[in-house]
């Protein structure tokens, strides 16, 4: 176990309850005490479209941590960021990615945990009746999972978030359906309104912990992890190299030490071979 952060404080930039899963895991496995700072993280982008994300997930994480550490002095900064959309290989499936970043200012270290899952309720629907609204709500795990209602999904003027009871859903539907043109409903993907997302954030935190506990064999720095792959896994039929990785390169965040580890399966499926399956 890496002892360098034992009893250290990490400031977590969130208003969405992410500390409920991140905090206990980091305390148990790394001895880090997580404190939430009162920072309006909506300034770094919202799922409900009010503000776009200022950059890619990693850039956004850095901005969150930088802002948190300006509010209060602490040795460590911590932030979480999520993304939702169609799965890259199976576009009919919804896909959730989560990143959790831990930054140690004194050591100049930045560790990032990552997790992905298709077990997400990420969805939306235009409904014209209350019955349709309730059917959609049931489909996405309401009321444990919250809903968002918008008057116009492209250019919303009215947005209701955190809908987690039927009375509120009925009131919001009636408010936004005054012209009888229906209401746009979608899942509220903020962590405190989405238990499914919290599970993926927990998985990303566990990945971060695994990276932190992987120490460089040469200098002992945490974060000794995969940095790239080496393609060329041989075809199981003809032996020709394929685009699949044949080995992973592990490297240190501080020194230049690295090593290679072959993948578990020594052969590629012939379906991935340009000679056997042109």
C-alpha cells in the first residue's frame, strides 16, 4: 500500500454527492481524507445544456482541481467527470465513461482512474401524454433515478431538474405542456440523481486506487501503469501480425523506467486478420 498520502486531505470539487462513493474508497485504500469544497462545478459544463464543457474530460478535471485548490489550501486535489453517448462499437447501446483525477501538487503527480459501462439509464423521450411520461419514467428507474424536463431539447428556455416523485413530474408536465405539443423528458445524469452512474464513478475510483498502489520498480513513484500498446498479435490461423495489441508497455510518471507485458491470449481471432479475412 502506498503510504505517502496517509492522513492527507484531498479537496473534491463537487456539488453532486460524488463524495459518497469516492471518499470511503480513498480513505479505506489510500488513507486519504476527502473534503468537499463549495465550488459551482456547473461552470465547467452541464448535462442539461446550460453550459458546454470547456474542453475534453481531462482538461475539465484539471480546471476543477485548480479552482478547488484556489479556495482552500490542501496537499491534494480531486475531481470527477463523466460522459454519455452511444457506444463506439455498438451504437444502439448507451455508454457511460467516468474519470476520477487525483493531483499531488508537491510531487507534481497526476493520476487518473477510468471506467466504462453500458449499464446506464441514459435516455430521452418526447412525450405528449402523462401516461407516456410515466411509462418512460418507469423504464429508466424512476423515482430512484431522477428526470429532467425541457420545453425544447434544442434551445431550452425552461429546464426542470431533479424530478424524483410523481407529483412533481405531473406538475412539470402540465406546466410545460400548455400548448399541447408535449414535453421533452430525459434522464438526470447528475450523480446525486443517478445511482447507476454512482456505481461507475466508484469503479473509476477503484481504478485510480489500483494505479496509485502500482509503484514504479525503479523509483517507487505511484502510478506505474499502462502507457501504450504494441500492435501485432499474430493470427491464430496463419501467424501474420494483426492490428490487435501483442503487449502492453508500462511506464513511470516520474523516471524513464518501463517494461513490456504480453497480452494473455497469444493468438488473435482470424476474423481480425487482413490475410485470412480480407
